[in-house]
């Protein structure tokens, strides 16, 4: 499917399912396809991200991923208050990116258009770039400090504890992507960061990011073995997730399988096996949470070894290992900041990139 066809499917969903709601305040495209031309093919494993603005102060769980007119669409809800001013958006590394380009789908009051123009004009100003990468850096520091200070023992970490360590660890890539004026994508964050660092001659900064995950020496064979195990638990968890109200459940359902499994396999076989580890761990842990909450005892017993084996290959067999890894990563933040400053200096000498 072409990007333009997928975008039209997303626009149709907005018109048909959101535009008439009393809380609807607009919609715009986000995610990894922002900046791709309408005539390009939708990359395997990519969806069309749509941010729906709502006047509800506390929006319900986002609809997530689903198929609409043949396109894989992901709907997220953005409270109107988060877009209160251009300055509020410019300071937020997730919010600012989509407004670099003309991504607006629906704008009943004209407010999104005015916001977009103001953000686009100032997006690459060094002060705002630094504010955004420091926003991401704060999330890394705060999240990993909580992990490092958690009581530790020799017990295997729970899936929730793994996710509590994984996401702040992965946000280190967003620090660099924000500094390099690149999209802070979710699933492909390590791949995009590697590309950015290679392009800027800073590839020496990449191995520490892999070391923080524990996958610097992981082989393609082990990555593919872990993917096979993930496929099994995914297929067991997907029907359970479909009837259970998890905030991430659309990532563990049948429409998301090409993203989690097929696209990861392609990357492994293309030699980017270390770049899939973040999403392997995230999806494996989420599947385990689904089965722990609403699966059967037989399912839990059959699939629990998959997460344990993956964590063992990452050197994370115990909760103490998680805390120690978090402390190590916290110690690398000054070097990460220095790399971000190098990227910022280079980024502000060139036009901002809207791709990926």
C-alpha cells in the first residue's frame, strides 16, 4: 500500500469515527511516516499514526492499532491542554516533531494550523532543540534512578520490572534523535539512532547504547531464536489481550503481528539483529503481563521461559542485575549529553529532517 492511500484511510477513520464527537478538537499525523511522500510504499512493520486531539482532560485508553480500509492505523489521544501554546509543544520532544510538516488532518477551530506554523518556524532553534533533548534526558535519569533505588534480590525480575527498566533505557536514543532533529520513533529507535550517528561521524557513541541494553554481543542466531519464542507467546497472548483492557493491548493483537514478528525477522536477516532487541523485550514482557493477568496456568507455565532466556542473554537474570545495569547507564549520561551537544551543533547548521 502507498503512503498516500494509507493516509487517506486514516483520514476516513477520523471523519467517520471522531469528527462528530463533542470532545473532538482536531487530528494530525505523527510517527515514523511523517515526511515520507504519498507515492512511497508503507514500510513493512509501519503503521499510520494519528493523533486525535480531545477536550477531555483525562482521555480514555487510546484505541491503538487496527486495520481500516486495508491500512494499519494507530490512534492516540492528545489532551487539548497539552497543546496549549507553541512553547509547550516546542519543549516536548514527542509533541513537537509532527508539527515540522503539514500533518494536520482536521482542524475545526484553525488552532492546530496556527500552532503548526509557529512550531515549524522555531523547531530548529538551538535553545528549543536543547530543551527537547534535555526533556528526554530527564526521563532517562528519573526512570533509571527509580530502578537503581529499588530493593533488589536474586529473584528473576517481573515483566513489569523489566518494562520499568527497558523504557527509560531506550529513551537514551530519543535524547540523540531529538538533538539530531530526527523523529523519536518507538520500535525502530535504535536503528534510526545508528543511522543518525553514522551519518554524523559519531558512530563511536552507539556501542554504549547497546551495552545499556545488554545486546552488544548478541548474535543473529540468538536474536532469531528469541523471535521464534516471541511468536509463540504472541499468538497465545493475542486473543487474551483482545478481551482484556491493557493500555498496550493493540500491540499484542493480530493486526500488530506483522510489526512485532515479520518486520523484526526482516531486520535480523538484514544484519540489524541488535536493533530489534528493544522491541523483542518490550513485546515479550507485555505478552507475559497479559498471560499473568488473564491467561491460564498452562499458558503461563509454557511461555514464562521465553522471557527468562531473553533476559539471560542480556545479562539480566535477577532484579539486582536490573538495578546494577540502571546504575551503569546513569553513569554514561554525561557522555550521552556530550554526544547530544555535538549533534545539536551539526543539526543547527543544516535544515531539519522530517523523515523517519
